[in-house]
C-alpha cells in the first residue's frame, strides 16, 4: 500500500512540476504531506496525546 501511495504522490508532484512552476510543486507537496498525516491520524496510527496535553506537575 505504501508503494502505491508513493507512486501516486510522485506522479502528482511530477505533473505539478511539468505543467507548473517549482513553487506550485511545493504547494502540491505540502498538501500531499498534510493529507498523508491526516489519513494516518484517522487510521489511528498516530498518537498526538503527548503533544496536545499540557505539562503535569508532580505536586
């Protein structure tokens, strides 16, 4: 599955670079990374609890 995702992202970035500028390719790469992170979060493969919770005092 990860190979398929890599191929699709590579194709999207290739098309963005071929038909646009380097800046547009970076925008596509940014949104691809955001989409990947969101999909991992909803699949339950990422635990954000340590980052979201505040510090706990020992008192």
